[in-house]
């Protein structure tokens, strides 16, 4: 049945003249609107608009599936030109664990986004190609589908934009996109899987990005004790200390954490999707080590500002902050309690935080209640396991 | 994109040629390397003395650290308030004594050794520290907890810095003289210290026996001030004759 549908769609695509196709794809590409609360930067998505229509469609062709959002999370935003399909997700999952996407076939996305560590690597700074280390801590990919910006400095607007970055990054997987594509092309099972997901045509880096992003959109985790307490009506789901911690988290005259780590009426992302300087990454002499968001915007107030990370599953993703400088949740809470590190661009909201010793203990307890249920099919697919032992 | 690379060198050339004369002028205007005052060891003298306390012997209040149990463990012994430390004989410790005037117009070299403040047992060690302008203040955290040292400077720039257990020392400098900068820990409200910043090396802190000594002082007339965090300041006019060893005493009265 699905096969038949596939054939119809690709036949229709083939019948269109390149021009007609350009018109057909243009609006979708330009808008790429994530149906979601965050403002979306259309500018980045529109980069491809003026160009010639691509010779083949990189839109997934299978039956569109819906990924159910768990308790505490809103519907998952899906870009119009990369709908979720079972074939796309399955392919993306394989690619996420694919070491052939790196020079020397040594690293996959999962090397730094390990499902066992809630898709982080447990290191201060990630170790990439030949042991090279970057300067930033690997954030979790779990729930990244909800973020309006990717990376600590927001330099990618979508999961699709993000995915190709690490493959070619010299300190990460260090392999040109041409080589990645040709390695995949050499494997008939990949050629088949790409055609199944995107229709006839070559494997392209664009298709690789889309498949990986499709898989990442299934990495959604909610239904934590906090969600059951807050949105599920289960008043026993949290310990008394965690309930006190939640109150402190929201209280503007105490933790004021929810000012940036947002909790909504019907769901909670624990991020405002914005960038703030909370005084992380200031050296002993008082200078900012990493300019953060400023490197993208060149706006002074963005100096040392980093994306507010989600706090879901935060108990599983140590160490913390963009530079991995804080080892435990206790360290994080103490960091806030002390007002962080002074610097000229510090967000004034952090200065208002007032936490007693009891407040700090309760906050840590609360942060521990944010560990959610992990999706079932997130780990490496069976076939990759055997390939990795090659 | 290509255009940028083409334009860039041209811009450089233009600016380069323009800025050459200005650059030269700036150079001839530049201040000469600082000439430091040479202390003649043959004539330098010493000011030594003792600080005493008169009045009812204070009873230091115990400090309650129970809100951070790790601090209770880290602080060996029972902590007591140290804002007024008097021994059995009435000697007053932790008084900052320094030359307030009489050294004008002389420039002294900045020592390369840092002044260290350790956070140990959720306590600042030492409580009273003197440092020279431009000298490095090294802040160490020897505790198993996070501290956030906060020198509340007014003449210098105030700052605060978070230091977790095992974090490396931090190094800072103060660029202007300031008597005295109160220092607190943003996390542990009972932690207090004071830093005196001077543009010369003539300062001392009285020990538990109340004694202090300022040596290598060029002969001359000085105003010397003694500062105590609760009892305020006192001044004395002191003359140091060549190679003189002058003895003095300060007495602070309790409330």
C-alpha cells in the first residue's frame, strides 16, 4: 500500500518541469515555519530560494507519521519540507549511529550523544577526531526538536541545518560531505534505504541531514515525576522537598529560575529559547573566555550569552554549562546562589536570585525530578551493532 | 564574498599609510618607563609597635555554620566571630597599620609575588590583607564547597567570582589605592575579610600579640594610620631618622 503511494508521489514529481517544481518547493522552503511558540528565523531557511531548483526532491515520500508528545510537552514541530515518515526515521537512526560518517570510520553522532548518557558524552569537552577536543560541552539531543536554535550560540536554526555540521567539523567527525556521501553510496543497503525514504535519486548530504533530523524528532522525553505532578494531577509524584524546590524555582524573589527555564500552562520546555549571560566562562581575571551568541549577532549585549538549555533529564547530563565547568547539580545551584561570575554583560535577572541553604537543597531535589521516560527506539538499530564491529 | 577579500588588503594599505605619522607622534609622547624610588639600605629605618585594646574584654559570638554542614566539617574547631580579637593581655590583633602620607611623589615597584587569600574551613585566611596596586591577588578555594568571593570595592571595580571545590586559584589585581575593601562570600554570610590596597609597600597587620613591624622605610616624616574594622582609625605623626628604629603603640578603646 505504502509502496503504491510512493510511486504516485514520485511520478508526479517527475512530471513537473524544473520550473514548476521550483514554484512548488519555494513556498515550503521559504516558510519552513515551525508551528510553534518561538519566533522563527525565516531568513536562514530562505537561503536556498533564489537558486535553481534541485534536480531531485529531497522530501521524504513515505506515509506521514505523527510522533505523540508525552505528558508535559507540546506537539513536536515538524518543518514542512521534512515530514516524519517511518522510513526517514529508521534511516536517520541508522545514520545517527553510523561511524562511516567520520574520517577513519571511528566516530558517529552517538560517540558524543550517547543514548546511555541521555545523548550526551559525560565529558567536560567532547573528544572528537583523533582525540581533538573542542571548547564546548555536548548538549543532549533529547528534546532538541523543540529548540528554535541549535548549538550553544544558536548558529544553526534547525536540526536539518545542524546535522551536517559535525560531520565536516575538523575537531568532530572530520570528513567532507562528498566522502560521507560516497561511503554511503558504496553500500547497497544504504542506497535502498535512501530510495525508500526519499524516492529515486542519488544520496545527497541534504537527504542525510533530513533523515538524521527526522530521527532526532523522535528523541522526545517527558512524563517525568514533575510532569505527573504538574500536568497529570498526581500530587504524590514529587517528594515534599521537590515540591518546595519547584516553588523556589518559580518564585521571582527566590530562585527566579523559571524566568529563563520556562514552565508553561500546559507544558514545560524549561527553556525560553533565548540567550543569556549568566556569568559562566569568565576567567580568573574577569574576562569572557567564549563570546557565545555575540559571535553570531555581533551585538554587545550578546557577549558571553548562551542558549538557555532545557533542564529535562538534567540529572543525567553532567557536567553542566556550555563549557562543562560545573560538575554537579549542587555546583550549579551554588553557582547561582553566589551570583555567578561578575562581568559587564551579566543578565540582571541572575543578580536577583536569593537562595538560602535549605532552598539550595530543595532546588537540587527538584532538578532531580525532571528525569523523564525515554523513547523506546532511540538506541542503535540491530544492523549497526554488527557493522560497528567490522 | 569574493569582494571582501579583494577590498580588505586595499583598506589595510589606506589605513596603514594614514596611521603611520600618527603612530610616530604617539610614540614620542609616550611616558618614559617608570623610575622606581631607590631605597637606600644604609639609611632606611623601621617602625615597630604594638596595638592594645582598652575596655571590657569582648566575648566573641559563636558563628553558626549549620546551614552548610560541609562547612561545619571543614572548619576544625568551633568558629567564633573575629571582628575584635583581643588576647588575655589586651593585645589587639588584625589591625591594619600603614603609611597614610609622607611618601608622595615616589613610585614603588610592584612585587611579583602574589598575595594569597585562602578560603579554608568556610573562612577567609587571612582576614586582613594588604596588597600593592597592580600586585596579583590569588584566591584559593581549599574547601569541599563552592564559594563566591566578593570584594565590595568602591574606588576599584567591585567583582565576584564563583569557585567550586577543586577549582584552580583565581588571580585579580586592584588598580587604585583603597582603604579598606570589605570582602564577603556571596554564599556563606559569615565569611568576612578586608583588603587594603596601597601604592607602596609600607603596611603591616598586627598579630595575635598585637605586634607589627614596618621595615625598610626611608627616613622622613609620616602620618601612620591604624585601622580596625569595628573601632575605626587612629593616626600618629612619626619621624623616622636615618637608620632609626622607632617604637610606637596604638590604643583602641572599646565601646
